[in-house]
């Protein structure tokens, strides 16, 4: 899974749901959204030992490239937009 959320969202309320959505790794990219960015390392820490912070969406996509099965992308609409943009330009 690739997940992150912005600082003005209820991360505490989402964290348990996110952990239950997958038994695999959770990759947490940094997002650039001035004034609303939540630190990827803080998100990963809040999600537990299966979560790994990476610098950005490009690094997240590279990290999941060889994962077997389906990769779910969820959380911020900014994250989804950036993933879609990168995937459509391949």
C-alpha cells in the first residue's frame, strides 16, 4: 500500500483503518503541499513497524514496483493525483 495524508486531516482516526487494509508493507511518501504537509516519517511511525517513509511519490512507486499482487494507493487526493500523473506519463 502507498498511503499518506495531510496535516489538517484526522490521521489518528485513519491509522487503524489503514493498518487493517493490508497485511503487507505500507509505503509513506513525502508530499509537497506548503502549510499542509505532514512529515512522512511521522506518518510511518504512527502506522507502525510495517510502514516505511520514502522521500516522495517517485520513490514510493519505485519501492512497490516489484511487489506481487495489487498495490492500493489511498489517503490524500494530492497523493492520488501525483501517482496518476506519474503512471499516465510512463
